[in-house]
C-alpha cells in the first residue's frame, strides 16, 4: 500500500470511524486516483487521421492550451492527443466532464450542474448533447436482441421546448393536445426489450405506427428466429414475417403468465415518463438522445457510479464516438 494510503488510514482512524466507513472512503479515494491516472494517460496507439497503428508518432510541441501535439510519420499530419474524442475542442477540464457525466446519469438539471461547475447553462447543454450523442453510438454497438423479446409502443406529446412555435398556437407546459386520442401531435416511441437485458428505444414517427416504420426501426436489432411478444398490433406483422419470429400476442393483463408478458416494456415506459417529467419535458428533436440515456441507465443499473464512470471513460476515449457541437445541433430527430 502506498505511503499516502497509510496516512489516509491513520487520519480516518483518528476520526473514530468504523471499519466499514474506513473501507468505503478508502475505496472511493483509490477509484478516483485510478480514474485520474487513466485520464492522464495520453499515449497514442492509432492515428486519428489515417488510422495507422504500426507507425511512430513524433512530438511537435504544444498548442496554446497546453495539449501535446503529434506528427504521424505515415500521413504527415499533425493532431493533439485527444483528437476526435469527446473532449476534443472542449475548453472544460476532465474533472468537469466527469461531473457532467455523473449529473447527467443522475438526472440533475442543467442549471444545477452549471452552478456546480461555474459555467453557463448553454455550455452544460452542449457538453450534455455531445455525451448523449456518444451514448447513442454506444447503445447501437450492442449485439442484436434475441431470445424472448417484448415490444410495444408509447406516445409522448410533441414539444418545441427551446424553440419558437410559428405553425400553431403555443401550448403551456403540460398543456393538453388540441385533438383527442392518437393524433399527429403524438410522437411514437417504439421500445423492444429482450430478457437478456438488452433494449432499444427509438422515435419512429407521429401518431399510430405502420408496418414500414416498425420494420425499419427494429429489423436490424431483432435477430432471426427469436420469440416476439406484442400487444397484437397489426404494425408488427411485417416484422414478424421478415425475421421469422415466433409471435405471441397478449392484449390484456389477464393473459399474462410467468413467461408471456410485457412487464419489462411497461416498466421502461413508466421510467421514461418519470424521466421526462423530471426534466420538465424534453424537446422532440432531442427525444432519441434521452431514450438512449434511459437505455444506458437500465443497462448499467447494477453498477455503482464509479464503475459506470470507468466504463464510459473507456468508451468515450474511443475516436469513433466523437461528435462536434455542429453535428449535435444538426443531427436531430426530424419528423415529417
């Protein structure tokens, strides 16, 4: 054990803490030290410009903010060590990014995070959208859904939060739709959940879904010869025929049994409604990103916050999950 850990242990014992409290605090300190050491690791293995991994990288000075600059001997292009990672072109430190990731997973409002980090709300939102865009990529990397799969849709009232509404009369927060039932104002979110724990949640259109929209959104995720459980909607027929799935229909809770039910999907719908309510509503153009956030939260529900941070750091350091602010503002969920 390092010398500073012995000193920490002595100070904790002087405070008359229990052994459990001492072990918990020591574990937190060790995890933070390991995380900081990992974040400071800037050794390059692949050139972000040409993708070569068997070439040497020469140091060519530092840029004004102190980041090391390198030259690839294969393509002769210069770049900094965090090129095309989530912190690229960011003026915020790694500690602030960790705080933002922790607050995002804890559903902390943007204003609270901005006050904690002492930055503007717009900076927090830009950082959050970059993180959520990377989360969408991470969720899409999952293996397809197989085995027993539950699938059902839920609907959210369209929202232009943060934008000026010009094509209709503005609606107050939590105001009702202008039409009853499933109208053009209702946004359809299709959710599919396998019993192995993998899930997908995607915005597929307005109003009642059709066969084409359901097939287009789920066909690439549902593996062949799986077992699909739905509520009997005709919009699933094309998907069932193209994936050769065994199809079970449950139209009410009375038809549920130990294996054939939609409890996991209904649980996702309830958690989604609570999350959107906690944020006081979410703009429709960002809805897919918040669905990806909830999928990740449920996927990592058994991990403690530090394990989640370690997992995300390993993923976000990949150069395949970089999204610029411009991409975050343009690659939005657009519905006709």
